[in-house]
C-alpha cells in the first residue's frame, strides 16, 4: 500500500516536525509513505477575490504535478465542506477502496485559501475532519494519526481511544 500526502507549505515548528516523524515511523510498518510539500504563495492582506483565485490556481498547479491518477489510485482532498467520518467509518472506507483494487491513496491538504477547483474536481473523496478550521501544520499531524489509527482498526490491533 502506498500513501502520498501532498501539502502546501513547509512545516516549521519543531513540535509538529517531531509528531510527523513519529507517525512516519509508525506508518512504515503498514505502508510506504511519501510526503510532498509544494511551495505556498504569499497572500497579501489586501488580496482581492481575483488575487485569491490566482493564488489557489498557482498552488493547485503545483499540487497537480504530483498527483497520480490511475486505476490503482484514490485521491482524497481535505476540505471543510467534505464528508465527515468517525475513525471506524474512515478505516472501513479505506479498506473498502483497497479491496476494490485501490493501492495508492493520495491525500491533499491545500494552502490557507483552500484548494483550486482543478484539484477538488480530481478528488475521488472530499474529506472533512470538522467544520472548524485547523492550522495546516496541525492538520498534517491529525491526518497521519487517523491514517495510522485506520490501519490499527483494520488489523484489530490495540490502540488508545
């Protein structure tokens, strides 16, 4: 199983770097994980709607260069208005896709302005962890933890609740 996480921007805070490294280590027992960070665009405080669309488009183009879209891949974009799951439902959904022949899961986390329509239109699933907004750095940790939890659930292995 391959997991690719495509994200906009770099992780800077040492605590997040450590947490991500910990989940990379844990996930190595279950899958091949690749994290791709694409450059974010600076958003001026006075950005117009057109400026924001251009920023999303530029970041989207960078993301799309790394998305593998073939019969074995399943693309998941993280979006505030996406579908919400419990951890058990998320695990079951991923397992169902794997049984159907999906062996490469590509998760996409956009920049501070969200994702461009070209990226969201490519996604097989629009996923939301909450209606709340989270910092992108924290969202990476949350996503990796839930992927790890999903593998533990699928294998009936103990993990804290």
